[in-house]
C-alpha cells in the first residue's frame, strides 16, 4: 500500500515537473519572437506650443518620416531600443539641417512594428506676421478677371494661411508648400493656366503669383448683330456693349472659353438685353459664341410680334431699274404665320409698288408664301431659305407673267450682302444694303 502511494505521489510530482517545464519553455519562446521583430513602418507626430500651418506640419512630418524610414526600417526593435539616443540625435541633426527656422526641443522614438517618432519643435528668429499677395494676370482682359478670380477661389487667403506665423528663415523651404497648394488648385479649377511664384521673405512677406494662359489662345473676335424681324440700324446702339464682352475673350485659352462657354454666352446676352432699345421693346436675344483663335460672337435679336426690314438694291449688269429699295412691315399670327405689306421704290422711273402678302414659316430656316402687286394686279409665290452660315437663297415665281427669279445671297457683314441673281432672260450681281 505504501509502495502504491509512493508511486502515485511520484507520478503526480512528475506531471507537475512536466507542466512546469512546459510553462518555462513557452515563456522562453515569446522573448525570442519579440527579439526577432523588426520595424515595418514609421509614424510621425510633430508637436509645438505655437500653432503651425497644417500644410507646413504635414511637410515636416513627411520629411521626418523619410528620415525615420531611412534610419530604422528593417532594424530590430531591440536594436532601436538599445540605440535610441543615437537615432534620436540623428533625426534631430538631419531635421535641423533640412528644415531651417525651427529648433528641435525633443525627439522621442518609441520602437515597435510601427515605430513612432515624436518631435517637439519651436520656431526661432522673426516670424511672418503679414503676407501680401499680388496676382499678375498676363494678357488677360480686364473684363474676364472676375471669372478667373472666381475660379481661383480663395487662393490668396490659402497662400497667406500657408505662410503666416512661419519663421522667416523657414519661408524659403515652405514656399514649396505654397507651390504645391497652388498647383493642386489650378489643376482642379484652372487647368488651362500655368503659374510662377516669387516670394520675398520677411516679417511682411511679399508674394507675387503670375498666371500664364497655355495652349491655343483667342487672338481675335468677330461680332455680328443680326435680325430677321428688325432693321439693323436699331441694333447699332447695342453693338459697343457686345463688342466689349467679346473683347474679354482675347488672350484666354480656347479650351478655357469652351469649358466656361455658358458664362461667356450669358454675358453677351445680358450686354445686348440691357440695351435701351432692346429692353424697351422686349426683344428676344439669342447669343452664340464660337470659340477659336478667331472667335465669333453672333447675336440674333428678334421681335415677337412684328417683322420689319428695309433694303436698298444696286444691280450690276442690268440696264433698267438697277437701283431700288424695299420696305417690309409684317404682323405675326402665332409662331409660324405672318401677314405683311411691302413697299418697293424704283427711283429711275419714280414707280411705287404696293404688295400685301402672307408668309408661313417651315422649321427654323424656311419662309414661303404669296404676295400681290396692286399696281398691275399680279401675284407671285416666294421662298426664302437659309443655307447655313452667311448663305441664303431667294426665289420668286410670277405665273401670269411667266417670270422666275432666283438669288443666292452671301452676307458680307451686318449691313451689306452680295447676291447673284438669275431670271428668265438675265443674270446679274446685286449689292444689298441692310438698313
């Protein structure tokens, strides 16, 4: 019995010894694992009693992180812990050489898989107490500056924020922060422009930002004011305001005008709409801006109720009635129909022709109808067709007289057109003055 108790006690004792040996072995594993750990990444915190610009702190953090990665990545955490003073001193030395204007009060390195570096900084010397930003808009028309400034946003304020409070000696390297800031903003809001930045560091730091348009630029602008319902003479007063808005396109990148086309189109519309004559008679204004190195600004001004026009004709290659004039006064019936009265004058024979008529509009480019000449009680069918751009076609058919007339017209400018006319017997060149 006693021998059995001894065996049991011995067995229990052996089990205890085995458990203790296992615990001891297990505990010895963890130090070895920790001892083999290496630095995998660096985390940086920059601390200061005085508030520093966020972008500058970020630049500092990136610089310290680069230093830390060069010194510590891949090193054992045990080694980093043992040589902590050495590494902290190296970080301090490199920082003070690269990021001038700051004193490093303390560097703390906390080893680990993610090793943390904390630096405590203090600016020394004079600090920037005022930032004056001047923007040069090279070759950009004054009328377009409001839009450019709108697209730039609060860039001047952001530059001030990036530099204000910095040590004066830190401005040189901190200027890179401002350049980065400007580059990010322009790429996002003004990609059609480049820039240059000049900084004069001091307690009152002066910053000169110069914008330069790139790519194809608008060199010239052509303006036209047209109406199919009113005499062009009524639009003369509105032309200077439209030309002024068109001039604002000069010097701008074509790509920028295309991107902000709605803005420039609306500015042209308002310039014409605010003309006293246009405003008084509540005329409809439809502007069209075609961007390019030679940009075109075309404004159509139409009356809602009446269609009034006056033309003078000079025929070259025709012996009789080669000078004449015609006035047209029409009243619209709805959107597509019109009743009118035309008065034609032949000064050579002192003849007056009265022609009432009716017209119908087919689509946006075609008018057709009939007119009746009271002098000889003859009627005719007529057609006016816009061919696109400055080209148009005119046709008349007088069935009782067996006479046909076709004219192909090219509008040279708002007040003058050239027309090639063909009839049953003759063909000639006609100059048309639009009053």
